[in-house]
């Protein structure tokens, strides 16, 4: 993406994986945060609607493997991400815009690194063509 | 239940492209259970189509509604207002639901958003299997409640073929031999003698081979 355009990222996260202590938005990016009781609550509709609402990228922060309080919420989130990616590829938005990351609650700084990584990816992907 | 799955989005786009206002109509019973046409799938498809058409530069208003069942007039009626407000309907019901809509709304263009696949059950979460072909003359009582018409790839009625290996069908290794299942179940029920009954060639007249079928219940008609 061009440096003059502020990227939009929508972040869905499990409240057990990540706690927003400070805004992740910067002068380069607007990060819209949607917290959920478990990442397993993420559905195809939520992810698609985030893109329809203009997000250039959408990410899901899930608990590390084996650490889900509800046993398999992070696995479900992964399955739904894969399905939604295929839909995004099918319609031409591009599945690579949707990512999932395992995050531990103590890794607040890691979230900033992940956002920075997504911004790097967006340089190649460009803005959301459906926005 | 009726099992179906969504058509490719490209195929759907071609069908509905001529219209300015489209209603995507979900069906909240069978196809909801198989994650193909319920409220969630209707909303997801509407969102995907809005983005797809926007990228194509096509201005189309896409609306959504889900009724309990599209195969019954009482439920279809709930969609009448929205159908009148839109140019066409993309039905996420099975083929029966799509045709019920067409009968009820003769002036509205109705298009199928799903491919209707089979009559079946949810074997486990996310896994659906075909269990009934609707042959019109049920013989499940003899076969331990496992249908050889549906579950045997060759529809054999008097025992397995020579292609069954270790309980697996020779047609496809992902198919369990229906006859192995019938024999195992009859053995468990102590009804193996059922297999001594010769089953004559099936009369398919009661199936769809006899033409479109109709059931009339005079006791319910006034």
C-alpha cells in the first residue's frame, strides 16, 4: 500500500489470548479491535463483513495450541479462517489478507509486531479492492 | 433431511447479474443443518456477492431473509413482501424449496443457490451421508434397517458382490460396503436368517423412474 494511505486492519481476538492495554492504531494504521469470549466464536460472516466494511486485512488472535479454555476454539477459528480464505480467493479479494496468530496473554508487544508484519504484507497486496 | 451445498460464486453471479435488486432467501431447516442455506450462510453469501459485484463495477442491491422452510406455503408467505421489493430471488433452499417458491410467486424470477445433493443424515458434526433414495417401497425391515439400495454402490438386493474387501467397497475406498454393514447388523440382531429370503428384482415403478410422484391424502383435503 502507498505510504499516504492509512491501512485498516480488523482484529478479532479471544479475551484469553490478548488484552488490549493500549491502542494498536498508529499514524500508518487504524486497528479496529473486536474481542470475543473465545476465538471459536469467529464465523465466516463476521470475517467477510469486516472486509465488506473496508478492512484491508483481518486477523484473528487465538490462544496457543492446547491452551484454549474451551478445548478447541482456536482449532475452530483456524478451520473458519481457511474456509473464509477460499471465499476471499474465489471473489478476488484475496485470502492472504486474512491471517491467524497464536498469542499468549503476556505477549502484548508481540501484537505490535504482528500488526507491523501485516502492514508489510499489505505493501504487496495493496488496499482492499472491495472497499 | 435434504443435504445440499452452495454453488460456486461465479456460477451464482452469472445467474443473477441481470438484476438490480436481489433477495437472497435462506431456508432454516434441512439446509441450515448442513451449513448450506441457513441464516449464517445467507448473510455470508450476501456479503461475498456484494464485494464481488462491487469489484466488477456492478451496482446491485443485495437483500437477505431466511424463512423457516421454503417448501411450505405458510412459511414462504413471510417472504412475500421482500420478494415484491426485489427483482429476483436467489433461493438457498433445496430443489423442492426453489420450485415451491416458483409456484407460489409465478412472476418472480427464482434461481437456485445450492446444488441439492441427497437425502441423508448428519453422521457426525460436519459429515453428512446419503441414507435414502426415496424408492417408494421401503425394504429396511428385511435388511436390519440398512438400505442396500442406497448404501450398496451397485444396489444389490441379495448379498454382496465379489468386490467387497475388508468391509470396503471396490467402487471407492472411502465407501463402506453396505452389505457388510447389513450382515454385521443382522448377525448382532440374531436375524441373519432374513438373508434366506429371496428378493426379486425391484420394481422401480414406485421410484422416480415411474415419473414425478404425488401423494394425495384425502383425509386431509376438504
